[in-house]
C-alpha cells in the first residue's frame, strides 16, 4: 500500500525553481532515502510534505488524503512527524516535556479540567509522562527526563528529536540528515536504530542523508535529486551503478575516466 | 493584639498546608507563609489608615489590582512569549463593563432608556435608576467580555510574529480608547459618555455575608479593607489558574511556541488556537481587574486608559521575572507603589523632587535591572537553571581555551 504519493511537485521561489516536477512514492512499511548534493531541494521537499511550503504545482497525498492547504499541525496530527537538519528542540523545556509537547494532538484535557485538576486530567498527565519516559528509553537516553534539552550533549539532542517525533505516533517519520555531526560508530548505531524503529513500531521512514554508508545500510529505495529535479531512483545497488548519480556527486570527468 | 493572633494563625496554617498538603520543602513553605501573612495582615497595620504614610490603604488595594494585571500579562508574555503592548484594551473593557452594569449611566444611552431601572442583588438603593447588577456577577461578565475581546483582537494580530505583533497590539491599545472617547454618539446612542466618563459606580456588595451567622459587622461595609480582601482572593484564584495551566497540556504548548514556534507547529500544536487561549486567559485577569478598579475608583474615565498603562504592566512582568507568577506579583506591587505613593513620599521626605523625574527614574531602574539582573527579581525556575548551565558551559570553555 502507498503511504505517501507526491505527483509532479514543483516549488518556485520567485524565479528560482527549488523543486521541479518530482514524483515520489513511499510504500507503507518501507525505508526510503532522498539524497542529492547540497542545494538539490531535499529539505524544500520535506517542507512541502509537512505543510510549511505550498507547492506551485503538483499534489501530495498522505494516507490517500491531500496535504495541500492543510496547516502543519494538522498534518502532524494525521501522523507525519519529522526531525530537523539543525536541531530544533524546545531548549528551556525538559526532555520529558519536549516529548510531551508532541503528544498534544493525542491528549484530550481542556482548560477547565486542567484548572479544576479533574482526576481524568491527572491520569492523562501521568500516563503521558510514563509514555515520554518509555520513549526516551527507546531512543537510548533513558533517565534524562528532567534535564533541560538545551543542556543535553549533541548526540542526545539528536536522539531526543527522534523521541519527540515518535510521540506523535506517526505513520511516516521524516529524518532530515539525522547523522550530521556523528562519528562513524554513532552513525553505524543509528543505522541499526532506524531499522528498529521500522521493525518494532511499524513506522515508515523517509530520510535525507549525506553519509552514503548510512544511506546504503538503511534504505530499501533511494531517490536522487539534483537542482530540484529527480535524476534517478532505485535500489541501493542500482543507484551505486547509476552514472548520472556519480556525475552529480563527483563531476563529469569521474564517469569519463571510468569509461 | 487581635492582629498578632491572626498573623500567627495564618503563618502556621499556610506553612502547614504548603509543607504537608502540597509537599513543598521548608524554604518554600516558609516563604509562602510569610508572603501570605504579610498580604493578609497588611490592611490592619496602623500606617495604612494614614493617607500621608508610606503605604496608605488605597495604594495597598491598587498594588493588588496591578498584581492581578501583571499576572494576566505574564500568561501572554511570560508563558507564551507573545509581546503584547496593548494590554490596556482588556483593562478598558473590564472597567467599562463595570461602569455600564453598576451605575445610573444606562439612562443616558438613549431617550427610550430614560426610565430604565434594573436591580439584581446589588449594593445600590432600589429606587436608584440605571442598571445595577451584583458586583460578583459583573466581575464574571467582565472577565468573559475581556476574553472575547482578546479572541477578537487576537484573531487577526496573532498571525504576526514578535516585533510586528508588538506594533499591532500597540495600535489596538491606542485605537480602543479613542473609540471610547468618541463613543458618546454612536448611531445616536451614547455608549461611553465620551470624555465625561461614567460614575458613580456601585460598591462591592457584601450582602451575601448576611446569611452566614456570626460574621462581624465590620467586614460587611464596602470599605477598602474589605475590597482589598476581595482583590486578594481574585489574585489567589488567578495564581492557581496560572500554575495549573502552566503545568498542563496548554502550558507546555505555550512554552513550546515561546521556544520555537515552527517546531511546535510541526509537533502538532495548533498555533492560532494555543495563542488565542493565552490571550483569552490573560484578558480575563485584565477584565476582572478592570471591573474591580471601576468600583474602587468610583468613576471610569477614558483618560485612565493610556499606552503608559500597558508599559507599566509589561515592566512589572519583566522586573518581577518573566514566566514566574510570584515575580509578576512582586513586580506589580513594587511598580505600583512607586507610581502611586513611593515617588511622592520620597520627594516629600527627602526634599528632592523625584516625582518630577518619574520617567527618568523608571528608565534608570529598567537599565539597572537589565545590567545586573536581566532575569528579574524572581526568575522562573527553568530560566534560572538554564542560565546556570550556560554559565557552567562558558566556564568550561574558557578553561579549555
């Protein structure tokens, strides 16, 4: 079954075409990667999916419903969660609170029940805290519940972003350069972690990544963008052999030299 | 003597409740007990009865009213991080609701209202014409009207960010008093009495105490002492509301918006709704305080509602410590004391006319605060801890260099 279906997505900023006529399909339960050189339009494409940008042309169906014109919070509530290329945590909030913010669409208590401290609200809060604790353990930073996000080490902040995204109970998790700034051991551990998220929680994953080891180690399907256009798609083996991809990354002479 | 007994009673009771019911540590319980005891005993201390003293009763009451305003604005500025320079709008709505529903004014609205005479559990004489509703009902209406005004003002303005929001709210704060100034002939109706203002406004009714046996006669009269306790209760209720909301689902969403609006929306927080809630909750304090203010001053005049008011309340929140309810109260009290009594009192005692340099003085205080204690008198717990961690990190970096 197709979870996400983007057709002919084009994003123009004035005269600049950041994303040009991209078709993109994500089957449910898969791990898909979006790669390309810097400035290829990968993050712009993410921003279209999550509702931050409206495409100039094209259509995006998530779970068979259009996301165009839907505000970001509503798309998130429908089950699309993301992390950010440059970490965007709520700095002055604790790890646990960060995670609980993303439970917002799933919590029910309103203003009146909060002020009156009704038992229902108190139980809901207690359960939410327990879920947050469990998620922090799942991403490997258990015990940091009461630490301020700002004070966590860099690697833990990246993990906290994933925990926060998972709190939305997403169907689709978008990871924007999740291993940026990680060393090879951390990246390898992250590769295994991505598989765990998919296998244990049944969450479909789309990742933008520059580290080819991580991409080849996680993704089942890869799509390559260059200058906003899709230049290739296929399995990791196919992409590795595709001379247009090699050209995009290494320049023309690289393929000529090989030939 | 009675005062002393009361003081000890309140002290012990508060300490016990905070320590054992709310399970706070000794220091917190002690501070809470001392703070509440001072607040409760204040109007019974001798100096408050002397209008020339450093803290006359009228200033005491005003301090409490401004503390309520500061608590309200703290929800908007401190919790949700929305810079609102038009808080005066909510004060204005609250005060005019009080004036409309608790005075003779309704007979002036139009010719056909000439004989209007509505009374409902009020403190006015039954044959006094106009609309006279119970103060307690009016306070609720004022809160609701202010909240609705908050949503109406917020709906178009809250789409803007930081500086733009500040400018537009400032504009609203300037426009509304002008509308009320010229509201004495709107489509043939006199809705605001223009520059002449509305008065006299009825007192706080304490008639409900009659049904409780054994209540001493002294607290039945609507004097400033009694009114002070009324506003103290409102402040207490709003502290509760602030704290509970802050620690709940809505409070987390406010803080997330304050920290990173874009990330918050991508984590499922509806921005408009959440911001509107902060406006509405903050406006309730403005409306309730406004209606109360109308009854203690006795008249409502459009000249009371100035941009300066919005700035003073904002200063109170910043001085006290943004995001901290206790700081907001302290900030509101300190600023109001200087504004209404302190400057004059100091001028009289020292012979130096400080009152003349009022704005220079406030400016100086703000600059000094920003230099030496930018986080305010009582910073929010999280501000304190994050700042501490920042300092430690800087220290380790310096060592590393």
